[in-house]
């Protein structure tokens, strides 16, 4: 359950993966995709190794993937959550964190991140979580995220309808 073909590294999250998933054989039945609200892969991995939150995978802007928790173990990524009849998805779902600052606030013709810093990158307009402007995923992230999800779906026979964004499962 550890191997993935491209852009892969493994870093142990010391507080993650303490329990097996509550599924037959410890196989995940779904995927929750998150954005990190951070700027870099390294800072996100460091944060997860030092705090009680964790996830199975973290993906950088360049599409590099760091696995932090085995897919058959729990990770604290979804909190109080529900999707397709299951509650507390940490017990059933794999979490993928995509390095992305997330929502942006528009003031005049400028955008600011959640830390109130001036945003100089690209902006995507879409409604989600009540916000209208977001940092878009990079092309490399979209490609790697698609490949990782396809691999997880095939490896664990995960139904496509069990792939969701964090804001959908834990509003």
C-alpha cells in the first residue's frame, strides 16, 4: 500500500496512522481532497509532523507527493464529517492535502490571502465554501492529483462518488 509510480516520497507522521481504518481489510472506501492554506510543501509536511492533524498525502505546487500515513491507517484530516452515509470519515477515507493558499479576498483590484497578505499569484473565480476567489491548482497539481486518485480508485476499488472536497464533507 506504499508504492506510487511518480513524484513520490515517504515521510513518517509520528502521530498519524495509529489505528487501522474501520473497513474490511483496512481498505479505504473514499478520498477527501483538501487545500492546505499554506505556501509550500516542506512547511506543510513539517506542520503535520509536529501537530495532531495529519493526512495520507501532501502534494506540492510542482506535483510532488509526500505520503505521511499508510492508506490502511487513520489520519486526522476530515474532522467531524459525513459523506454518502458514513460519519467521521477519518475512519474510512484517505486524505489528500494539496498545497494551496485557498480562498482570497478581493479589495478593489487587489487580492489578499487568509493571512491578509497581498496575493501576487493567479486567481480563479468560483463559489465554494461561500468564497468567490481562490488560488487555482497548478497544472502539475491537477495532473498529479488525477493520477493519484486514479491509482487509489484502482488499488482500493474506491467508487468515484466517494471522492469529495473537504468543504463538502465537513461544512
